C-alpha cells in the first residue's frame, strides 16, 4: 500500500523548510517534526538538525519515507 501524500510536495517541503520540520508535519509525523523544530531553534542542536534533514532528503528520494500510518510516500 502507498500513502496518498505527494512525494514532490514532501521533497519541496524538506528542501526549503526542512529545518522547521515542514516535511514531517506534512507526513503527519508530529512528534518528530516538533523535535526537529526544537533542535533547529537551539544553537547546539542546529548541526544535528541539518544532518537530519539531509538524511530525510535521501530517504525521500529513495522512496522509503513513510507517513504516520507506516505507508510509503512514493507517488510523484
């Protein structure tokens, strides 16, 4: 089964607003989106958030990023 979410929108959210967790909010993964946002706002956590977003971009491009129900977001 595949998610109804759009992979293009997910990628654009991650690329432009990833440090604010926008792509995770879009995928309805609220707790990790809030954690990413808090890491971004803290000076110590900012480098960690940058790496996290980079890893998320790779996962999105590989087609294995999942939504809150565990369904793969792979529809372009």
